[in-house]
């Protein structure tokens, strides 16, 4: 008599069923992803990027040009505020003297 494998238990059948089901699901999802990638064209991707850069934005989600313009304006305003500070407000730091900082709180 040839050695026959022991009969499969419920746990063995369960694991084999899950492996086969997982392989089938992976195959189906992989095919869907391949079809999706195949349907996308370079022109569509370029149009999406152009729309993101110069397309219509909203107050909460402005387009890239509007965001860059706001950053530029904010930076320009900040630079002007710094330029408006009188030079005498800037003090050269001395090791034994506090300059332009809050005092260090005493340690308890």
C-alpha cells in the first residue's frame, strides 16, 4: 500500500479555501487595476495638472498660482514690517545683558 496523506481536518480545509479565495480575489483586483491604468492617458494627466495649477479654485482650496501669490504677498508684508522697525530697536547682544528676549524664568 502506498502511503496516503492523512485526511484533511476542518482547519486545513479552511486554510486552503482562504488561500484559493485570496488568489482569485487578487487576480480580479489586479486585472481591474491594469485596466484602470491602461485607460489613463498622458493628456488627461497633463490636463489635471494644468487645472490644478491655473484652474478655478475655491476659497478653501485655491489653485497653485493663487497659493503662491498669497505666500508672496505675506512674505512681502512681513519684510516691510521688519524694515519699518527703527534700527535702534535692534540691540547687539551682550553675554551679561538681556537683548530682545523675555527674561528667563527662575528655576524652582
